[in-house]
């Protein structure tokens, strides 16, 4: 444990109150125009905080959070990894790209086992998000896997296409489905048979997370495995038909479909097949992985569980070993802030609602499940609503705030962290009135939390993990299109010290990002930051 030792910060004076980190999920610093949902909302608390002397603009996308380029939007997973790890680790897309380019993916044991299944007559199935959003997946990576199958003369490949409309344009499905169909058709022939077999919108098919709604996974299981669902001759036909029938439908909520020929599904998953879930991000991959791998499974009736070789693009939960087989090693994140604070005996409390609970626990702790030290930590989950969030944009922010105020007043915890999910989850809907209400909800809850911290004589650190609500729409040639993806905008980080015990000033940190927050929290708690951490945003004045 010596390497996890935190040294006292010279000149620091202790105070009774806690340090409270508020993560306003999806609240970025936008252009301050009519498209900026944070700007147009009524936010007196944030307006005041943005004038604070310890207000920083943090990079929360691209290379600053371990993604391949600065053109890549950040997301909650890599954002919370950076917040909790104190430095930047190469993340999913970057790791997968390197494994493909270097050939290590195809030289690995799991890929060879997939090829063995194919060599014995099994179909190779690819399930995942078909877009170039680069948050959960990238279509170029799918193309690389499919092309490799063709090069190795795999006779039969089926793609189960989950439709995005969230990390990319809300009605952009055909921009990905049509080229994919064309590519598979070009490969087919001379004994090879490559097709899309099923699909559906990501919010209703397969990609549930945190046990929020297992019906989503069951919908996917029925389409991919059992071949149950509305049938079409091609995936592009399904998308076009849904658009025509319901012009208001957006891609992420598209009903599941099955591709059939002569009334028979073209690609149900059967005994002897191999299945690769090609998303690299873990949160929405765990539940479908469990459905394929668990012998005892009670979340829904699988009807039949085929004997397949199942693998993920990565291992989505290293502690629970989900899945058992995977193509690319995940980032090995060690010496997280949580580990250092537990080693120092610091008591902590982490809370969010279901949609972001894993972010303030699993991702914050370096992709590790469970407690670091149950004696020192309390993790508190508030169950999320099972409804589209534009219909209830306040979500569970009030309940979270009530519990945080109680934790602050109780005096048991020295470090408290919470996630208010509204800006992100409602931002993804693209519904302007709902986005404004979501941001205003966060502002109101923030006011209540700050009042509690002030009363307790503590310190508040208010930040975000990435932008979203800060861009509600884009405009081209006079036409506005809802913007439902994350943004490339910086995020705020404001430090409000109500303790009166120390004089913190800006450290002059160059190009600060989310990874600078962990060292900052160490200083606010009275410790030198570990040398391996990116520099603190503040310094203690004599």
C-alpha cells in the first residue's frame, strides 16, 4: 500500500465540512446563442458560478480523454475514467484501431476460435451499433472485421445492425445501412454469403444498461437469436418503411426488425455459430453479454439459448469477467483517486440515478465493479424512470439532491460525489423545451446543494463530464436539425470554498482537462496529489 500513500499538503488547515464534487452530466460551455440549451435556460446559480475566480474551462473530448483525435466527442465513460484516474488512458476506439492496424486482434486466441467455428460450418454473427459515432463503435471497425472474414474465406456472415441516431444524426440510419448492404453484397458470391439479418433502434433493441429495462435486451434477443419481429426483405427497406409510417420516429427508437427471404429469417443465431458484439464501450454491452453467457438466467425467457462462441470487442466488466472472451484488451487503469482516498482512510459517498450510477462508481474507479473499501465507502443508486426522458426531464435530480443534502449534514463523509444526469439524457432527445427544463432542474438542485455545503463549511467542485445540452440543434441553409449527440465543447469546473480555512488560487495549469480534477480534489482534501497525476487546477497560497 506504500505506493498509494497520500502525503499531507503543507500549510493546509483542516475544516469540518466535506468536499462535494457535482458532475453535471452533459452540461458544456456552448456558443451562448439560441442553440445553446444551457445558455437559454434560466440558470441563476450557474450564471453566478461562471463568474467565480476559480472557474476553469476543461477539455472533455478527443485526446484529452484518451480518444484517437480531437475530432472525437467525449462521453460519460471516458469522462468519468479521466475524472477518477487523474491521468489519461488510451480508450476503446483508440485501442481497437491499434489492434486492427497492428494485426494483434486477428492474431489473438479469441479471433482464432471464431475462425475455428466458422471452419466447422458455423455462421459468424456481428451485433453492434452501425454508425461512425465513435462512442460505442465505429463502422470502419466493423468493415475491418467483415473484410477479414472474407479474406479468411468465412462462408457465412450475418450482421445484426443496431441503429444509432444518438451519437450521429437522429435520422441518419440509411447513411450507414445502405453502404453496409452494398459492401456485404460485393463480398457475397463465390461461395460467400454476407448479409444484414436483423436490427432496431439502440434505445429499444439490445443496448440497455445498468438493468434499467431488460425488455430492451429481450427485444434484441428475439430479433437476433429467435428471428422474431417485423419482417422485411432488407434492412434499408425496414428503415425506409418506418420513416414513411411515422415521420416523427427517430433512429434510436426504431422498432426491431428481422430480414427474411421467402418468409424465413436469413440469420437466426444457432448452435455452432460464433457471435461477436463489436461495440467497444461497455455499459450497453454487458446485459446482452450476460444473456448469451449465463447458464442460470432469470431476466427474461430466452426460449432457447444456442451453443455459440460469444465474444465482445473488449471485456466490458473486468471484475465480473463479462464477457469471458474478447478481442481487445481494455485499458488497465490503476491507482485511481478512490484507491488513494481509501488508503488514506477518507470516507466517501457516491450517488446517482440508475442511468449514471455506474459512472460515479465503476467508471470512476477505473472500470472496476464493487467497493474498494466497504468500511469507508457508500454507493447509493436511485432507480431511474422507465420513460423517455423528454417526458420527465427532471428525472431523479430532486431525490438525489435530497440524499446529498442529508449526507452533507450528517457529517460522516469527507468526500461526496454525485452525477445529475439530466443534461445528457434529456439532451439526447433533442426536444428543446425538455432540454431547458433539464438544465433548469440541475441549476435548482445545484443551488440547494451549495447551500448545504455552505452551511456545513465545506468545499464544492462543480464540473461536467462532456457537453450535450449546450447544443440543441444545428442550422444549415435556414433549416434546423436537432442535435442529439455529445458536443466538442469544453466543460466548466468551478471551485467554491465555503470553509474559510485555506486560500486556494488557480495554479495556471496549461490546457486543463478532466484528468486534472483528481489532483485538484486531493489538494482540496488536504493532500499532495500523487506524482503520476496530471497537475492540480489549484495551489494553496501561504
